[in-house]
C-alpha cells in the first residue's frame, strides 16, 4: 500500500497495524529507511492504542484513508467489528475515506464453513459474513460507486471484470467519511 500511495504523492504517510510478531518484524524490516511509513504492533481491537501510535506519524485532523483489508473477518461477532470500525471513524476528519474488504459466505456457505473450521483447527479465526453484515461495518456511510461488490467487480483496470469475476470470495467497498 505504501508503495502505491507514495508513488504519486511523496508526502503520503502510511501506517500498518498487525499483532502477529512475524508479520510485524518482516514489515518493519521492509519499511526500514522509509520515514513516511510505520508499522504498529498492536491488536486492531485496541483502538486507542492504535490511534495513539498511528498519530505519531499521521495527522488525523487531515483527511485520511482508513483501510480494513482482509482483517475484519478475523474478528468474532462478540468483539463487534462494526463497533470497532465506528470507533476509528470517530477519529477521522471529514473528507476521509473508509475501505473494507471481507470474505463472504454468500457464494457457498458450506465451503466457507469448512474453511472456518480449518482455520479454527489451526488456531486462527475466520468469520465469513454476508453482504448485509459487511455493509453494516460501514456504519451508515455513503459508499462510492460501484458500492459493496465482489472485489473482482470493484473498478477493474480494463473496465470490465474478468471471466472468472463471479468466483471471488470477498466483497469490497469504499465510503466517504
């Protein structure tokens, strides 16, 4: 993400968050020497800690992009993923954007249930959710076109989704804050 953000805007700052020590140390090594990018070792459910640490690099009084890419499906319902997102949104300035991608069980509930069981057997959490449940994570924010769609339909480079677009197992969307 930082390479994309910083390619066109040398002033762009990026903060990654992960609680996995292997991911953290790998990312930290990759970011060495890039003073516009930071890695925070924290659990995204600890909103105050993450915002405090991210605030060391980011100015949250300015429009910010908040991306939950491939992570909210690792948060169990009892931890209230939509509530977690809402707490981050409350810290953002007007003009910010929220992006969410999330695996779904809409396509094949049986296969995703099996995938969840495999993840659980390996000590991980995988909670695929339906489109309406994912939409609630946007906390009523207005989505930009094309809305919450299978990720393969979200603005494909050619303008048309590929022939296997319907095989995607995740929804994605972006909303203005």
